[in-house]
C-alpha cells in the first residue's frame, strides 16, 4: 500500500512536469498545426538559464535564501524561454508558414539539435550532467500510511500546484479573453480571422510566448526537484510531453494535462509493477499511446480532423 | 464627390491562372451595388482582393480616396470595410455570442453590448440561441449570424458574398429584406450574387462580371431589362 501510494505520488509529480511542457506543444499545434519538436529543448535551455541566473546573477550571500533565489531563477528561466520561443517562431517557422508541412517539421528537428549542441558546447561543464542547487525548498513531508510512509518533496507539491493552476489560468484565458478568442479564431479559420481584424502574426507569437513561459516555469521546478540537468533532459521530457499532447488530443488544453498526468503515473507504476521494471517503463507509455490512437485517432479530447470546405 | 470604393483595372492571378483580368467598378456612399455573373467569373476573387486576402497583379483599389490594395488583410476592417465571405465561414466551434464578439474585435469603444442586442433584435433567433455553437445552425440562421458578425464592426462598406447561397426562397427574401434595411440605416453595400434577378432588383447599380472582366454596367433596373443580361443570367433567350 505504501509503495503504491509512493509511486502514485511520484507519478503525479512527473505528470505535472510533463503536462506543463505538453501545454506548449498543444498550443502551438492548435494554432499552426506544427509539432514544434524544438519545444523540449526550450525547456532544457531554460533549466540552464535558471542555473546561469543562480550562478552569475544572484549574490552569493543570497543564494541560500530561496525566497530570493527561486523568484530570480523563475524570471531568468521564463525570460530565456520566451526569447528563445519568439526567435524560433520569427526566424525558423514564420518564413515557412506557407511551405508544405514537412518543411517546418524538419526545421524544428534542426533547431532542436542546434540548441542542444549550443548548450553542450558553450555552457561551462555542460558536456556532462550539471548539478542544480537544492538549497531552496529542500523540505519533504512524510505521511504515515498503512504499511509504511509516503514522502513528498515540497518541490513536488509545488510542481503539481503550479501545473494545475497554470492549466486552469490558460484555459480561462483562451476561452474568456479577447486575445484568447482571437487565437481560437485563427486556429479554426485563419483567413476569416484576418477578416475580423485579427493579426495572425501577433496571435501566433503570443502562442509561442505562452508555451515558452510555461516551459520556463517547468524548467525551474524540474531543476530544483531533480537537482541535476544535462543536455538530454529536453529530448526525453519533450518526447513525454509530445506523447501526452497526442494522447490527450493535440490542440486540447485539458487533453495535455490529463495526458501528462496519465503518462507520469503509467511510467512510475510500470517501473514498479510491470515485467522488466524501470528498464521497460517507457515501453508501456508508448503501448498506451498506440492503443489510444488505434481506437481514437484524435486523442482523448481532440477534435476529429476535418477537411476544410 | 469621389466614390466610397473605386476598383480600377484590377487583375489577380493564382499562379499562372488569371482569375480576374480587368475588373473596374465603383461604389458610391449609401448605395447597394451588385456584381453578378456566373460561377468562376472572378467575383469572389475580387472581394478577397479588396479585403487584402489576395494581392492584385495590377490595378488599384481605393477606399475613401486612399489606396488599400497593398494593406495587410487584418487592417482592412479597421478602415471600415467588412467582408461577409462566401460560404459564411462562421467559427463553428464557437457560440453565437463569441462570433459576434469576434466581429467587434477591432472596436475599442463601449458600444459593443448595445450593438449586440441590436443584432438580436434584428434576428431574434440568434438571441434565443446565443450560447449555442454556430456550427449547429441551419443555413439561413448561419447567414443571419454571418451578417450580424460583419455588422458588429460598424462598417462603412459591407461586402456580402453570395448571401443567398443554399437558402430557401423564403429565407433568401428575408436576407434581401435585411440588406435593404441595413442600407436604409446608412451602410453602403457591395453584393456579389449568382441570383442575378434578386440582386439587381435590389441594387442601385449593377456590374456584370464575365471571365474576369466587367462587361456591362448600369442601374439595377436597366440591367434587369437588358436583353443580353436576361439571356445570359436570367435563363431567357
């Protein structure tokens, strides 16, 4: 019982992280039908951005005070993520807006490799794993449950809370605000949205900004929770998040969150209970993905793809 | 006085195919002007070019004496030209109210709520179903919403592309009555129609578009009586 609850807890924390990243995939896909494969790398670069902020911009005497260090790292990481996402849209994807879909997809893969190699070569020490200080919220809460105890890191709680609040705020913004309506209009019918006076570039950039900001948040929370980062972090977490978005129905915010949590829990549960353990936990994620796509190709909450008249 | 909208020697091509070769017409303030012609004559292409969705190969579009043919599409509505596109193109997954809000996207004043209730007064069925998704509506109701959405920006010129397409005769009459009503309230209207009879009967001025060229023009009543128009577009001959 204690093991089950402990794994469930870890799964939810991992799921929260995946969900935050998945929101970026799903938002961008929703508006320009591009799987932005470089989004995982935006997340990874932001972890290094947070680290750089900590190392080089926070005076040493304040580094141990998480009330100062954490907000500074969040600002640093979100800034890095947003700038990167905007540059990527402007210089890599916008010129290919009317090209066949394969072209921006390949470009995304190229951007992804470029970002990874850039950090690996130019961030001091990034050729191997770099440790992220855990000085900030280094507390854990222990619950007594039948048959043992469950330990929850405070950083894990933070991840889950931020992820859920972030998704709810985003959903509200998209459904209720003027810009949210403009984004949905552009997603449904770009030409008619332009006839309403909606500037497509502005809404698309905004989508990248929001996705980037969420990846930046995720990056800091990931860093202080895992306490280590390497340049591969973007690839693996990016693939998880991409899978979560597809599982939930790419384009759907609710789908990305539920997909994220599902994948997080499946991974930890499979690692504990399924044959092969953690060696094979990734397999079960993709087995689930395939099963869902066979029976529901649009994902759990996606709109069925329709050919536009 | 110069006309509100003046299109001169417009030519528009999709790649090598020239859909519009030489279209010229003008719309005076307060008038209803219609472009009639068979399918593929270039009427829709002309409207999409005025709206900035397409770029002309040559020719000019002047609105209120300013050239607008090089402006990006999203700035055209702010100038005062609303375009109610062919096939209505509502945002089907959004509610009636959200569609109307999008129609008022460029407005910064406080009159949006009042104008929305005016649309509901004009089309009570929209008011009753304001929270339903637009995609669930019948063709006639969708056309009402499309016109209502276009009116939400308070345009000086309203361009309607085939508003009677796919509608029953009763609903078509209803839509044409509405167009006349909008004119009497001071909106200038540019109408594109295959239903030449109904369009010309309503229009102050008409233009026949054939194979990408404006070939005949005149007051709506005169064109209705013209033998060539009757033969080509009204099924007589």
